[in-house]
């Protein structure tokens, strides 16, 4: 009801036809995390440096499990390679990290799952994984059918791919692979989810 002070100081009221304020529909409400595709968020000048295509990322669910915290594997696709990771959360402070593994969709992963890839010098080669919603608030590690984060940041993976890409994959790798330090932003929803990974 909308009321205004009318002539003669009488209060005149009319029905409010606008109704209560409504929140806009979430455009990603029907896009679960395993169908969400993320693209590295770069300005036009830096994007132009990647003439072989964009750098993308996403998640693929396992048939049963991928780690203790999620049934999802995380992947990053550069113009040269696709890198696969398992997601872990440390005890105590609970830092989320990713560790490189072999391709969990290949047939050789069926018996026992993908193999964790060790660095040549024996130093752990995990990277921090940070995820945020559209309001830049941190989000929990998703599982399949959950809604995905809006933003993803892997701040320390770029140096590893530049200086030791062979520690990130068992596939032939170039001497160096480029991953600028920038956010991945959810950019599209795939028509269908990818084939399930092992195990």
C-alpha cells in the first residue's frame, strides 16, 4: 500500500501494484559444476598473446571418488597440454590444494585410479586452489551436481608450468608452458558433462 499526504492533510492510500523486490535469477542455476567451463580472465592485450586459443579449466567427476574431499578432478587446458589434478584439503587451517595426477579418464586409470605425479627433485608439487562466488566470498570445495564457483585462482601454478612442466604431466611437455597469474572466470555451460573419470 502506497500512502501520500493529500490536500486537506488527509492520507490517501492506493494499492502497491509493483509487489516486493525480487532477486534476479541466477543464470547458472541449471549448470552444475561438472558442466561449468572457466576461462582465464585476461585483458585484450594479454589475451592476444595466446594465438593458439584460450586457457580454460573445469571439473570432471569420478565414478566413485577422486579424493576424501570431493568426487571431482580439476583440469587446466593450455594451448599445449591438459593438466589433471586431485583436490585436497589440509588438516588444521584447511588450505585447499591441487596435486598433479595422470589423466583419470584413460584406461590405465581404471584399476586403481590415476597415478600421482612426483616432482623430479622430490619436492612436493602441490598448488593452492582458491575459489570464490560472484560476491568474491570464499566457497567450499564442490562435488558433482553442486553449483560451481564463479572465480577460481591457482596463484602458484604458473611458475611450476614455466620452470618444470614435466613435473605436472606424464605426457610429452614443452620446455615451458605459460599460465599467467589471473583468475579463471566461469564463462559457459557445456551442453553435456564429460565422461566420468576413474576410479
